[in-house]
C-alpha cells in the first residue's frame, strides 16, 4: 500500500484538470496513489481522467452515476484511501514538485502532528501568481485538546481561508471526524475537529497555488444557502441559520473527539467564549428566524 493518497474530487473541471494532475504526478515523492472521483461531469473531464489513468498506474478513476454534491464526493475519497497520509487536491489548484515530500517529512518527524500544510500563493485563472495569501496561518500547536481548540477558534477570527484543509492529513484520525459536512463552511468545522486530535504544522515556503477564478466554488456560490446546495444538492435550505449551525457543529465536534470529561468541559468553556464573540450575528439570526416564524404563522392564519 502507498504511504500517501491524493484524492482529487472534480465536477466539470476540464479547463484546469490536466494542469492539476500534471503537478501531482510531477512530485519528487512517488510512493502514492491518486484517486479521482468524478461527480458525473458533463464536459471533457471523463476523457482527461481516463487518459491519465491509462498512462500512470498510480491514477485510479471513479465516476459517480449522478451529482452527489461536493461533500459526499470529497468524503468518498477518504473512504477509498489506502495511504497513511491523505491530501485532497482540488482540480483547479496546483502544488510544487516537493509539496508531498516536504509534508511527509514533517509528519514523520512529528508524530504528534495530525496535519501539515504550507503557505499559499494565489494564482489567477491563467496561472499567474498574484502574491501570497495573507490570512493563511492557523496556530494549533498546544499539547492539550482544549488548548488547541482555543487556538483554532482564536485563529479562525482572522484566517477565513481554510487552505489548511487541503494539506496533508493523517488518514486514521481524519476518519474519526465528521469529514466534510453538507453545509457551507463545513471545512472550518473539520479543521476544528482535527485540532482536537493533534497539532498543525505549517511549512513557511509557499508550496500550494490556489487558483482564483469566476468558476470557483466560492465566487459561484457567494452566500450560505447556495454554498450549502453546492455541498448537498438535495438541501432545502430550511435548516439552522449559518452561525447557529456552526455552533451546533462545533459542539458535535467536541462530542466526537473521544476526550475525557475534564477536557470536554474545557472545550465547551472555550466555545462559550466563542459564542460571546459571535453574539451579534447569533442574535441577529435569532431575531430574523423569530420574525420569519411569526410572519409565516400570521400568513397561515389570514388564509384560513
């Protein structure tokens, strides 16, 4: 079995897919498998994937019969992975030739680390560098779960990019999390879960090139509702509002962490501090939800 699994989820990505696969297969570290999960693309994605799979035995291509949504497509790659270390590779981003080797070296040297990720360079749709990502560091280095959880929550107020989620992750602890949830910003909750399981290490060299283009997941899904539908096409959009959903998922993340009662209590204490900092959007969403419920009740009464 290979040491590393690279999981590439894709949907209608023929414009940038070849460049992403070329960058992966050009790695100086070769003990890896490349799993592609095609979410029933309707463009030239299938032909590109089949050509690469025929050319390199490390590449294994699987095509879904329908669009499962980004969350299920991403998570299916973790289920299929055989490597000790796992990395998601978005179809429109690039990595340098030493990316995998450097991340593996860090994880092997630091068994207490659950995640290793480099700094990020932004590129445009033509691959031209636009400068380093400024909000890119997540400080998760403490020894205890509650302290790392606190570090993550503090970092999340300034770092909104979540580039670390496509870093190199230990597969075993990753599988004990809720993985990518079927709602907007679920990658942030996953990072919080990983922080409860171990330290994060950041390589100071920019080895990851994040491509910004109009067809990217964030520009094409600018609000919470549309992003949730991107993660899960079957979503009706009638769930909890964003900040209340994230609070609920943070609490579930702590519950799933497998830590003792004392550590769990300290994590919840850190979460109460986070609630205080997020009190304005939480209060605003609560007022809006109550107002919508009252309006709906009055509308039904008037129609009867």
